[in-house]
C-alpha cells in the first residue's frame, strides 16, 4: 500500500493483525487486496469513497458499528468527509 493515510499496527501475531487507520480529509489507504477475512470498526461517523475494479461507490459508516468483509477485497479507501476519519481494522489470519 502506498496511500497517504496513517496506519499503525497495534497487534500482529499468528492469528490476527489489528491496525488503526487515521485519515485526514482526502487521504487514502492506497490500492490493496485483503489477504484475509477482516472486520472494520469505525472510531467516528464518516463517509468514505471506495475505488474498486467495478467503479466508485460511497459508504456512510457509524462510530462503533462494525462490518465484515471476505478475503480478496481489492480497493482504495478515501476519506470523503470534511473531518478526520478513523477506524480499526482486524484481519483474521
């Protein structure tokens, strides 16, 4: 990944990778493919723009409301809000 968002790995072991992502307005994660199933827990309410092979979409996320995605997701996530967006990503190995 070569995005402009700040990623901090909190836990990494043989079972899980837990990363905190902090995104100023307009910053992105960089194009990437998820090699594991994962759960995202937003730390704040926010709107993100998702760039995928299929095109562009937007998602409104709510603080503390987690969501699950399967291995293989390929995308770039961009903060489409006017303030900082932050989330915890939990990859299940």
